[in-house]
């Protein structure tokens, strides 16, 4: 139906649900409602906002298994990963429920005895969010929780492939008493809704997780109304394995980084850069471990790798692999693809490519799939140059037990998130975000609430007696 979004299971092609698309008039009304509600919600005391957020987190946890199943059905990721994502999503709500009561102002010594200076923090206004399909729960709560905690109202457009998880979470927010106009969702075409968000005089901030080209468009379109923006954009993460690294541990962490959500994450390792003296040993261990990963339906208990979200994503992966093979790469493991156009299902078995060089597209373009290109280095400066040779700067990883090598790498890698002997560095309590063309601003940690606050300075005179 033209006025509905059809949500399919990417593992089976089965139609899960038809979701009504909001009209332009409905979206504009929702924006107006959010703007009006801001006048009330921003004046709700911080302790009340904190309690409501804690209640929201609690009820999500009470419904965790049902939410995770919905997520797996619309997204394809293994159920165990979906359950992990629900936990990750509520960790952001829990964190910002506490931060709500810690939005402090300050007094500043004045330059005159007749004056007093006060600095206050206040919520920015209505926040409009656009979230991706790969983490439909966590990417929404990572934005909604600090916005609500700060006193902002919030409206989100979830990805067309995965709206159901977000819809369920927001319904639960309403169930615990968060006002319906304080947190809303709208469904429809991305570019059209994006334009309504950026053009609206009611929206004071845009927050987006997705591709760099779309992020640039949103930044440009937000300029006319001087909206605040937070952008978590594309990545091309390097993973460096130094000569002294614990290879077994590095292999385990590489798999954790690379193959979560079938490699369809913005922070997963895209290039694995290994010292030439250990690349044969590392490759052998990695190939052995990767060959045990099972591809299948996300609801099957033993599935490690689910489907690729759609044909476009599948074709990008296939083209990158074929380009590398045409230019001299060799398959160490995998290179097995399964596409059923009638059912519209696409699977890529975990693949490792060796004999990789800089001429290949996979070394420059984000793969968003379960493919590892292996490249060697001799000197640590060479590894840094390879790693930084990208316009992106979201996440990077390295493995070394030499503090001198580790210190050098963390100081010279141009990335906003770095895992030192850690393939999974994300958390609600830490700042998440990128450098260069990977984004603007940070989400998570104490820094994550800052983009939702304005600073107001007040100079009070007349203190002479």
C-alpha cells in the first residue's frame, strides 16, 4: 500500500506488519505538539523527569524478550544480540535518569562589587531525531534519554526497515507517564521527513545516526534556521595487531568487533592491519575461529550471523569482494553468498580476504558486512598511516601489551573512539562520536547531555548599599 510501510523479515522475506505512513500535515502537527509540550515538560522538575525515565527503563526490561523478538524479526540479527541491544538501550535511559538531577549552573566572580554573575543551563527545545535500522532500540534511547533528561521534547523518525522496535519502546514510555507529546514517533520517507524536520521553526536540534552523505545534507538544510546538530556518521575502522599482541585474545576481540550484527555496524573493524612477522599465525587462528560461525535465521539459537538487511547492502558487499579479487586478493575463508530475489533475502557468509592492497575499494569504502580484509605492516608508523588514510574517524582498535606502542597509537590515531585490547569499547557512560567526516558532537557519558542544553549568562547589578 502506497500510504503504508511494509516491514519484512530480512531472513525469510515474510511480511511482518504494515505501518501507516504519516502525512505531511500529521508530521507538522506532531512538531507543533512537541513544541507546545516543551513549555510544560521543560518546567517539570528534574527529579520527576528522572523517576519517569527510571520507570521507562524498568518496563522495557519487563518486556525485554518480546522487544528483542520484534527486533530480530524486523532487523535479522541473532536473538542473543537483540537481547543485548535492549540491555544496551536501557543502560542509556538509566544513565541519563541520573544525569537529569546533575544539570548544574554556577556563579562567577564579578569584576565589580555591585554585580553578581550567574550561569544557568536550560533545555534547548524540541529535538528531532533520525535513527538507523541496524540498532533500532539503542540509537533511539541514546538520543531520547538525554533529551528528556535535559527537559527537551523529542520526536523520532525510525528507519523504514525497522520501525516496530522504536514504536514499541515509545508506547512503553507513554505507559509509564511520559507525556505523549514529549516523546513521539513519525513514519514515512526519510528525505521528506528530514526536510520537514530541518525546515520546521519548532525544531531546535537535529540528531542523526546514519551515512555521511545524508548527514551532510541535514547539516546544510539546518543552516537556514541555525539548528543545533549532532551527527554520528559513517566509519571505516582500522584494527591493528602489533607484533607483541596476544594473538588468541586479538582473534576473539576481532570477531566480537567485526561480526556483530553481521558486520552491519558503524564501528566494526573494516580493515585488519597485522604486523608482517605474525600475520601468518594470526590469519590461521582467525580463519579457524571464523569458519565455526553459523549463518542463519536470527531466531535460531545457534545463529551467529544473520541476514544482510536488503539487496542494496548485499550488492555493496559483493561488489567490494569481487573488486578485491579482481585486483589480486585471495580468499582465506568464506566468499559464499546466498541471494533469493523472490523472497528478497540475502546472506553473506563470514569472509576473510588476504593479499589486500590500497588499490582495492574495500580499503576505502565502509563494507557494512561480514568481510575482513587482511593487510600487513612492518613499522608502526606504516600502520598508523594506513589506519588514518580515510576521511572517516569514528572508531579504531589496536592490540599490544607494550605500553609504549599503545601510547603511541592512541595518541596518533585520528579517531573519536579507540579500543586498546578491546573490541567492544561502547557504553552509556562514555562519550561516543567521531572525528573528521564521521560526525559532530558526542553521545553517551557526561558529554552526551551537553548538546541538549543551552547556556544562559545573567549579570545582576545594583548590589551597592
